[in-house]
């Protein structure tokens, strides 16, 4: 396991590159993570640079397309810092963003704390702990110039490619009675439409939510009330550029949008 000073050095390097919009090839060998646990330890240290409470959590690579995009075999959890959240309908800067994609996502806000424990949480227990469902957009990026070759441990350290996030209003529909697997959000951009599918999110956004809680459980981390969990893209990551306006219609679940400059 990396020592505390190594974890701190890696976290500072990644945070400084994020703030500067700069990229690096790899973390230096002496503080480079070599497994998921070390990656998460560095990620946790990055949270300490935030000036306010944690906004929530993201899940990277919940779909086959998402896994191919960053060359990993399965999901990874990341932190959504409050400083990275953009208002619905607002404008996201493209400065320093090399990944240049946006993703339509289902997001849940938690109603109660889910502390770390020895037994896994079930999907029903997760749904009982949810307060609201929201349409959302994630705008990921990596601090690594070659994020495809960075590897799982470094990408987890890199906050699972978290960058910017847009949260739409809580849905007023009875979402608990809906089959989220078959929801098909429609993205409109540049006069074209792209149709997502709930099943692309680990087979079911609710299963993805459960995965996140259990990933945190194994790390000894409480999923706190009020935190938002965005569950991963329901469409292959869509290329974006300055001047684009990315609008997502989740049907009865609501709408969310963001522009790029």
C-alpha cells in the first residue's frame, strides 16, 4: 500500500492538473497506484481540496461503450465535487477538456445515510433509501493525456474521470412505478437526435446505484443522505465542441440541458 506522503503527492498532482486544465502522461512511479485500493486512497485525498461538502458520486464505465471509451473492464466510482456542478441550462467551459464528450444519465439523491457494513445492500434497500430521481448530464475528462492507456488504478485515482456535472430538477412523476431499463432518453444536439437506453447502465440504473453503495461499503465509506449518485451514461459518449447545446428529454422523468463554450 502506498504511504500517506505518496498518496498526498499523487492527489496534489492530479488536483493541480485539473485546476490548471493541464495533462500528464502518467503519475511518477514512486506514487503511482497499482490497484483499485490505492487508486481510491488517492481519490479520497483529492476530496480534501474541495472548499465545501461533497456533492455526490459518479459511476464511470457502467456500459460496454463507456468501458471501451477508457479501456477498462468494469465500473469505477468517483466523487462529484460541488465546485464542478453547473446549473441546468448553464454553460460549461471546454477549456482544458481533451475528452470532449457528454453523457445523459439517471441520477438519484439519497434520503438517508447508508453506512459501511459487512453485508451487501440489496436493490430494494437502495430504492427505499432514495429521495428523488433526476435527469442529469456528465461531462467527463481525464488528467491523463492518454486516458485509454492510463489503466484502471490511475483512472480511479483520477476521480474516475470526473470533470463537470449538470443536475436537472427532481422528477415529479411516479418513477418508482416505471421500468427504468426501458426508458429511452432523447439527446438533441446540432439538429440531430440520439436515443439512449436505460438498459445500457449496468443493465438497469437501479442496479448501478446498488453497485455504487456496495463499492463504497467495501471501502468503509458511508453514502450520505443528500448526496447525488449519477449512474453512468445510457448512450455511448457523444462528442461535443464549443458552441454546442446538449439537451436531453427523459420523457415523463423531465429534461436537462447544457451549452458549451
